[in-house]
């Protein structure tokens, strides 16, 4: 199930008031609006069109409340995830839901890194680019790319402090970084076989009344 369908499956019947935090190009916000929801996407670089505001979460008016808040690969970037989640909870109506698509970059292990490096080498060969010269070099690159970003344990702890879990599932992640060299179905099959680790997850939590 793609993330748009996943979000729609966890929303109340339309028209629900839905906030997307970190809306980016706005594809998800538009899809939610197209499904009949009252959707608002916020992002400093949001599209200049109806249904979007070029603001950060902390700039949202305190009195604005929503039936659901959606955050896709946003929370691991924020400086103070505890403050961000406090604000999200404050903007949710009692019983409202937070719907998250996130990553646990810190869960990469040796077997998964080895597979990822092999796929990176294929990608580099096809594109005439330079891949990491070894798995050790890939590890160095991976750690450098994620300095200062929140890992799975921190995200999960902060989510569980504020919300009651409604849904949780591990999801493939690396195919997104490989841009088509490895398909989602291949990565998922390797995860299910126990050959590599899942680094993505989807979470739905309900705000306490």
C-alpha cells in the first residue's frame, strides 16, 4: 500500500481536517484534498497555492486543531523532536491521530549494509558514477549523512510518551535511496526472508482524550 492509501485508510470519513507537516512539493496534501478532506500542508518551501502555507510547525496558530496530522520523513530531521511532538499533540483534537512514515537509519546492520553497497555499485556502473570503494567506506558515508538526525529508539520513545499506538509496521526504505536499482518488492522479500533489516516504519498513534 502506498503512503497516500495508507493515510486515507487511517483517516475518519471525509471531510476530516488534516494537517501535513513538511508537505514538500505537496503531492500528499493535494491527494487528501482530492479525496474530499480539508487538507492543509505546511512547509517553508510549500507550493504557493491554496491549501498550503509557507510556515513551520511552530508558526501555526495555537487555536487551529485537526482530526489528523501526517508527517512523512520529517520527524527525524527536526532539532527538538520532543517539542515538535508536543505541538502536534496540542493541535490534535481529542482522539485525533498522528500518521507517520519514518526511518530508523540507526538500525542498519552489516548484512544490510553489504546488500546496499552491492546495489550502489550496480547504480554507479549504470550511471558511470563513483560508488563507495568498500562496505567500510559506505558505513563512513552513512554515518556522516545522518549526523545529528534522530534514530528509531528516540523517535519511538517520544511517540509512545504522547500517543496510544493504533498501528505499527516495518517498511522497506533503501529502494527509495537507490532510485529504482532495487525495487520495493525485492527489498521487502529480503526483509521477510530475514536476509536484511527493515529501516523504514509506519506508525499511527491516537491522542489521549
